[in-house]
C-alpha cells in the first residue's frame, strides 16, 4: 500500500472509530405537559407522573440562570441539620454541572455509571437516600424525563374487528446525533406490549421496556430515570449524574437551541419574580454607564424575543423565616439576558434583575402516604401543568406558530406570592405493609413487608437516619424486634 493510500485508509478508519464512539449507546428523554393523545389508557399521565415525553423541538426548559431554594419548619423539624446537609449535597452536584458550552462533542468526559457501591447495612434496613431522591427530582423539574421508561412508548391503540393493533414510537434520543435510540448509558433495551399492565392500580396498555440481555436490574441507571427515588433500591445512592443526564441538559440549554420566549415583567422597586431592566452596557452602543434602556430604546425589558439556551442553571440556598415562611431579606438575582433583536435579528442583550421574597424550590416534610401503598420513603412534587407552552409564539412551530404542538415551552420560576416547586418528603417512618393477594392472606407480623425510611449515607457510612435523632439500633429494634 502506497503512502497516500495508507493515509486515506488510516483517516477513514479513524472516522469509523469516531462514529462508533459517537453512537455508542447514549440517550435522553425530554419532559413536558402531556399532549392530547398522551392519555393514561396508553401509559401516559399516570398518577405519579410529572409529565410526558416530548419529541425533539418540543422541549420545556428553565430560562432563569439562578433559582433559589429553602427549607420550611416541617422539613427542619423532621430532618434537622443532617437532612439539610443531604439536600445541599444534591444541590452541590447540580451546581458543579459545567456550562454546556464547555462540554465535549462526544461527552466522553462524563461517566456512564452514576450509582455508587451500595451500603449493605442501609439495604438490609430499607434505608433510602435522601440526597439521591432530591437530585433526581430536581432534574425532573428541570425538564428531563426518564430515558429508561420512554425508550419505547405507545402512540396509539387501535381495535379493528377482533384484532388490537399498537403503534410503538421512541422518545429516547442520542445526545450527539439526536436520532432515536434504544440504548441508555450503553444498555440495549427491547419491549413487550402489555395490555393491560398487570398489578397496577390503574389499568392501561404500555410498551414495557426491559434490558435486551435479560438482566433484571440496570446498573447504569440515569439520574433522570429515577425521579422521586423510586428506581433506586434501598442502600443505593448516586455519586454523580450520568453521561445521558449531561446530554439531556446540553440539548436543553445549548446556545444554538433558539426558541421564542416571553419573560415575566415586573415593576421596579417591587418584590417578586417579575424582571426589571437595570443599567447595562450594550455591545452595540457607546459605553455611558447610565444606560437604562434596551435595544429598542425603551425603559422596559424586551419581553418577547428569540432566545438561546442559557448554558447553565445554578441553585442558591436562602435563609427563610420558618415561622413566617418568607425570606429574612429579599434577594436580588441579576443576570444578562441574551436575545435576538426583534427587528434586525442581531444578537444583543439586556441586564435584568429579579427580587425574590420566596424560594423557587421549597423543601418540606409531611404525611403524604394516606390512601397509598407507599414505601414510606417517597415524596410529592408538582406536575408540569403549570409549565407554559410557547408553541403558538412565532417561530416555535413548523406550522408557523399555530400552537398545535405540545411545545416548546418554558418552566417558570416562582411568582413572588407562591413557591413554584414545593417538594414534600414523606414522614411516615418505619412501618409494615400487610396485604391480601389472589386469595392468599399475609396479615401477620411475620409476613408483613417492611417499608423504607429516609437516610443519608455512602458506601461505608450511614450519616443519619430520619426522623432526625433516630439511631440505627432503634431502627433495627422497630423492624426486627429487641
């Protein structure tokens, strides 16, 4: 082989290897309010769901670079300072996510594995990790859906005569080439249509996923796939996001993901989430130091415009008065809002500020298990019904902004009078579940199923079990006797 041919062969081989790496089994799913066809009869919008999977270009995303979070009296009384530490450990992981513009093309700098080695003592005592539940739930509130659940889903169930037909689609996308894929973090999935899905409180049809290699448990769970912590077994915990989670955030927040968005305006000097214009230096005007007008020459923010992704979302802890339920002092978040000029379409910016008297995310505790067969370590969080569909805005739809599409849209921050994202952790504590099934009766203490309790741990150490002050020894006595 002559040198020229050898060079061409080596180059082509390198391209083949690169393409192999690019499509090496990664995926993400996007979340939004259910479309009209996404009904509970075919597996969507079930009781515990935040939202439904969206197609590409129908995503919902956060547009505020900094969100505030806090803890109320119910959380502090039940979880104490160790519970605060667990939540803040989750928020630290989120704050350490780099700006998506710095991520590599292939995302290979991020791990496929986010689950740490299990804590065997926590597993035996049915302790579930508060930090991991917080991490996955906040990701869901950022617009990420479960890729493991939505590798396959039903588009329709059609009965013709005595024959039932199913249309199966994919809502799971490769973070590099954005093609639909049947892998998540390198694990290949297949499906079986079940009609009805057995052993569920709600009867529905679904394309139920399972790993194609026959394994019953996927060790490479995405953080977004867990949401409220239910996908992690007792004793398991996340140490980081996975490659697919990073890929989803990059798709949502990348700079060249441009959507028409409407910001919420406020009034200068008044608290709340409304945005006000503050002095700024436009790159398209001479420095003056006193400019309080936007690119249109008015003294109010440009509210409706085409906007790129913001690159990164940060979370800041607020100290709130646990009795009054408000911030001790109003907090001002100031940031640069990039947008495309409505008339000349040049990229420009304006400096905006938001004064908050309530946290955007409020962590609480309460008994939410009434009437439900929960494991005692679960939580409630808001659904996507409050998210704003911007499909009707010009430029957001292939149909010219008719509003017929499920998205794109935005996930609004708090409005200053109510908390946007209340997350309530269950306080049921140690308990047992007795049940009857198929004529069998499991109604004594010996046959009872132990429920889960909240804790904070790593592989070798259990830092705390909740309620605050509960010891491992006391938990063992409650569950297994003296």
